[in-house]
């Protein structure tokens, strides 16, 4: 089975980096699933979704001339979800809304400002510590 754009394959995660995961495909080829192609929602840490040794279904999204293979877990699962949802009969009544995330209580201006000032002071103190150590400390004589 050759690796062509649009084909779905089963693979095994062989390595994880901060920008994506390497997946070993049939015939010994290796492709990269970029972090943006792991899930439908935002992925801050890929380790929350994948581990080395996981078996995953991927879709080939591009094959470059130098042999690099671009893969997507998101698109492989997307077509399965569409097929499953299209087999259901349509619901009658009100249109379905997507669930909203729970709301945080409104924060007043004073509390926002005090939190901002506290964070700013901490950042400035950290910056001062780092720059002073690089200049030789406080009151270092030059000459």
C-alpha cells in the first residue's frame, strides 16, 4: 500500500516534540503530525493527547518531494464523525446549541487593576534580578 495524499493509515507514535509527534507508518515510513493537527480544539501540550507507543489513525495531508510526510489525526477522525452524524435522523424542534463553557464571575475594575499591579511588580523584580546578576551585582565598580 503506497502512501498517497488523502489515504487513511494506522500508525504508531514513535516520538513526541513540542511541535508535534512522529508516527511510524506501514512500510517503515515516518511522518509528522503537527501539533495543530492533533485535535479539533487548542492543544497547548501534546503530551495531554498522545504518548509514545500509542496506535493512532492518521490521514496523509501532504507528501513533499524530499520525502517528508504530513499527517493529521484531526482530519482522520473528522470524516468518521461526519459519517456517524449523517446516519442519525434529524431532530425535530429547537435547533441544537453548542454547550457554553461555564462563566467566570465578573471581576470588578479594582480587583483587575490590583492583580495587574501585583503581576507587574513581580515581573519587574524578576527582570531586575536577572539583569543585575549579568552586570556584576549591585554597586559593582567599573574601571
